[in-house]
């Protein structure tokens, strides 16, 4: 359990630093168009951290046997431990470091819609949907579900590549 908690904290710290890097590079305001792409790169980070954890856990001297189930449990437990820390770190980021994030997204969304909306009703409905989605609670919920799915997928796949020597 010590290894899982350590890697949950590492994952949280790296993803928090990734958010800060995105903000510093301008992906949260000037280049918000590319934010979905840079946010998807967090999946790569997630996979690398869980892969490193499984590798370390299976080579511990106290590990007498290793199988797929132990690898799955290790990665999934890390995911479960990381989830509350990730929610807290995102809340701190969007509340203290970048409180204008949701406003910046809404402004950019309105610009996109003025060009692409075919009718005024379409425009108004799209604005309402954006206003509902880009609030802290709904945004955190969607990202939390994404994190659970990401952790589950990597927990299922990564242990296949690690066999005890």
C-alpha cells in the first residue's frame, strides 16, 4: 500500500504541474483551441506513471509472486487513491492560480459559435450548454469520470506487459 500511495501522490503532483505548465504556456487563454489536445496528453503521463509503479512493485524484494491480478490491483488502487487528491489539486488550481479559466473558455466558445451557429436558437442553446458544463462542479465530475476510465483501462492493460522474472 505504501507504493500505491507514493505513486498516487506522484501522479497528482505531475498532473498538477502539467496544469500549471498548460496555463503558463497560454493553453488556458490565448491558445485555448489546443487545450483538448494537451489535456489528452495527460493520458500518456498517467500510463507512464502506472507503468513505472507496476515495474517497481513487481521487483520489490518482498514480492514473492507476481501475476496479472496483483498488477491490476496495484494500478487500480493507485487510481482510487489519486482521485481525491486530483479533485483537490484541480480545485486549488482553478480557484487560486487560474480563476479566469471558465470565463476564458466561455469567451472563446462564444467566438466559435458566432461563426458556426446556423440560427439564433442554435446559438442560445449552445451558450446555455456551455454555461452548464463550464462550472466547477460539472467540470470536476466529467474529469473525475475520465480519470476513473483512464485508470481502469491502464490497470487492465499494463499488467499484461509485466511478468515476474
